[in-house]
C-alpha cells in the first residue's frame, strides 16, 4: 500500500470529528453532530484529491474507481442531507449521517491506497 500516511491522517481526522460531534460538548466550531457532519464533509471533499480523485484520470471505469464513486455518492448524500436538513430514511439523523460520512471517507482513502493495481 502506497502513501499510508494519508490514510492514517484521514482516520485520525475522521475519528476526531466523530468524537467531537457525538460528545455533546462545544469544541471550537463543532456544536453537535450536524456541524460535525458538515465540517467532515468539507474536509472529506478537500482530501478526496489525495485519494480516489487521482483514479479518475488514470482509469475512470476501473472497478476500484467505481467503488470510490459509490462511497463518494453515499458520503455526499450524507453531507447534503445535513446542509439542507433533508429527512432521508437512514441518513436524515445527524448522528447516523456523521458516522456514515466518516466510514465512507475512510473506505475511499483505503481504496485509494491500492492505486498501484491500476493499469497505466
């Protein structure tokens, strides 16, 4: 696995954001799970350029890229459901959306570590 430092960084960031969001205390600008989800969504979009975002130019139809798309779509729906306060069946709750977003973010970063499997 290449570039394992980015994966470790994303795991730490996602873990801290989930912990801060679910703790119930005001920590910096995080007032609860909704603000934690929105903050983690913004951070996740920025870090996507270091992960699966690199796959798109190399092999847009590779199975790992498609798996990254799927996790990205789920993460984006969780993020947008909190911004616009959508009442979706599983992601409408802020706590669930925060956890789903963190899991998707870590899954995408893990997929990106296998970029050496792409045919170049």
